[in-house]
């Protein structure tokens, strides 16, 4: 039985890895086939046929993602609009990982269910143990449900990680904005300095705001859209302060300085909160993992001696 459970654990890990690989998608700004042809031409290699170039692409780009797009178009007909809007919002909060669209992400739920459930059903079906083969259907349903909800779990982890990275970068970015505005630069130029200096999620959002402003969107709308895409209360308060200072004519340098101080205070408070939570989080591994092993090492020899005394009647 332990071999079976070990095999199941390996299969689950492998299925998760395959699902993550399936979510990888290149940017669709350029034709991937043309990029592949240009790569072959630049490298000086002789192109034998177009089929060879297509087969040189990764398996996910040739099979998985086209299948997910086809299922996404099919799922688009039967999926409620509210579900697509919610999925699109979550993808925006996650930073549009790998450029995945909402219909494609909805289809990935069914791909994950088929991948997890089908793999488990196949492996248990070829087993020579009749007891395990009887439970194949139940395990297939269980792992199919896990595969269906796995994309949502992955997306929520991406959202949480992205928001944490933005929160960590905001105090330093606001300090740089304050210095740049105090030196005489405009707010847009100060944001461009942040984009040029750092390569993180916050700098990417600032760069997107600047591009939207260049395309004709007002600064107020671009900042509000950024706050909605980030989904962090600190960012919403920062954007509200910038918009209010622009409307009321308040000095932008003073507003940025106050916001930077508040961000540093909140960062210190979050660090203190994490430090206070650490003992509670350590209680479970200490009580159920560390302490039993320590008792076994310290009291094990004494218990063995007592058992030998009782069994021999010398006690």
C-alpha cells in the first residue's frame, strides 16, 4: 500500500507540474511562427520545411494552448457573463500571467479536470490489485475535482504574491517620487524614473499608466484603473490622495511625503504583525513534530528499560 500511495503522490506532483507548464504562453504581439522563422534565419540554419519549424515549437504551444483556446471558445457560449467578468478581474489582479484570456482560463478548469482524473483513472485501471481497481472511479472523481479547482488556486496564489510584492515596493517608490518631484520634475516624469530604476510589478503598473496617458487617457482615469488592477487598499488611498491634490491644487510634494511616511509606518506594522503571528504558526510543528521526536529520543531508552524490567519480573 505504501508503494501505491507513493506512486499517487508522484502522479499528483507530475500532474500539477504539467498543468503549470500548460499555463505558460508567449506574448501574442508577434506571430510565433514568424519569430521562429526569423530565429532560424538569424542563426544561419537551413530551413527544410514549414512542418519542421512547427514541430520545433514546445508541446504546450502546439497542443495544450490551442486545445485550451478551442475549449475556451466553446465554453464562452455556455459560461455566464458574470463568471467571465469575475475571471477577467482576477486575471488583471494577477497581472495577466502569461497573457491568458478569460475564456482560455475557464477552459483550463476542464483541461485540469481531464488531466488529473484521466491520468489517475488510467494508472489505477492498469493496476493488478482488484481492490484498488474498484476504487478507481471514486479516486478519479476526487482528483478530477481537484484538477478543476487547481487553476483557481494557482491564480489566487499569483494574486497574493503580486499584491505582496507591490506592497513591499511602494514605500521605496514613493520616496523616489517625493525626491523627483521635490527636485522639480513633474509627476509623470517622476513615475518614469521609477519605471527606469526598478523592474517589478509596481514599476510595470506605473509604466502602463504612462502608456495609457500617452494614448489619450486622462491621468485621473489611468490612476484609478491602476488602483482597480492592483486591488490593494494602500494603492487606492495613494491614488485618491494624488487625485485630490490635483483637484484642490495642494502641493504634490507634500502629499507624496505624507504618503511615503504612512507607507513606511504600515510596512513596519505589517512586519510587527508577522512577528506576532510567528509563535502561533510554530505551535503546530512544535507540538506535533518536534516535541514527539524529542520525547522519543530522551525518554525512549528509559521506557525500554522499564518494559524489560516488567517483562522479566525484576521490577
